[in-house]
C-alpha cells in the first residue's frame, strides 16, 4: 500500500462511500495524503476536510475531476487545491450537474424503451443529491438483476457506443484548465494512456496552465507507467497518480484506495506550486 492517493471519488458523485468514510478508510490503510476528486462537483470536500480535521494524521487535498469533450472523445482534467467557494467555478459546475440530470432522464427512458425499466428516483437516491453518473444507472440495473455484473451495463447499454447512451453538456479541455487556473487550482490530465493525439493535447493544455499528468493510475502496468513518466519529463509536468477509487464493484471501476504507489514527491511538488506545505505527519 502507498502513502498517497490523489484520485478518489465519494458519494458526492458516483462513488459508494461517503466522504467521511473515505477518509476513515484511508486512515485505516495508513495513507497520509489523499485528494477528493469527484466528477464535476465539490460536494464531498467539506465533509472530507472536517473528518480529516477531527481524525488527524491525514491531509485531504480539495480537488475535482472535470469531464471535457473533444472531437476524439472525452478527456478528464483533475484540479488540486481548488478554491471550492469560487463563484465562477460553482456556476459552471451547476450547469454540468443539471446536464447530468437531464441526461439521466433520457437514458432511463431509452432503457425503458428497450424493455429494461429502472427507477429514476432510485438513480437519484443513489446520487444522494450529488452529480448523477452512469455508474448510478448501472447500479440500479444490477439491483434489478437486468445485468449480471457492473461492467455489462457499460459494454451493452450505456457505454459511449451503447444504445441507451446520451451525450451531455461538457466543456473543452482548454476551458477546463483555464477555469481551474482562474479558481486557483492546479490542473492535471487524468488517465492519459489511451488519449488520442496526446502530444497535441499536452502542448495545447500546457500553454494554458496544465501542471501535471496522471502517471501512476488504476491498473496501469509498469510499461505504461514508464511511458508516462518519460512523457512527464519531456513536457516538464508533475507525475501524479491515484486509484480512481469508486467503491462500486471494485475491479470494474478503479482500484482500491491506496493500492497505487504514488511517490510522495508528487504531492510535495504540487504543494510547492500551490504555496502549501506538507505537514510533518507525512515526512
């Protein structure tokens, strides 16, 4: 187990555990630094920070994972040390959240037309007032025994090429990086191994403020990590990483909290850029 996990989702988006439970799990596993990076929402940050403050012995970095769109597909941008009270950031996130809810309504309708009815209210219940994601829909399908495993929902029905898939409103990667920079955050490109035209994307995003690239991630093998490490050095980007933990049918989405060996140096470099100092508990 590592000491650092900079990519964790909570029930504020499409994770299974409440933010306080994420913090407790991280402490139990001996982690010293985590980042809460829910999809298009800052809804889990306050609870996580409060829990960490009460527990002691762990640093929680306020973060986010913003979904963006390009002609070649979806790209995610992580933001660390965000100002989660920033008015512009909150306005954009509300727009994205509303779009997620409208998409869920349409996807549920499509599934019903296919003879796979699910409860929209149950989907909303699972989202607990946070951002509704496709994993919530998959979870309801699994509860209804309409699929045999979590991944089947994406492979057959709600993946990008699936018959029940619906697009939602997104911003571009450049817009996401610029938004994060304006809100005081440090933008990092998430799970980049399969991004088409990665060199072009990195050149474009670095020019507007990208500072890092997720190198140690989920189920990346040593060859992929080495490739991305070289990329990070080539572009002068901080190599970050994390589990992408969701907690829903672990193994289908993300790895376990703390299962990725992210170097402490990654956090130290991010902290230095943000003007923060890593507390003595880590050292």
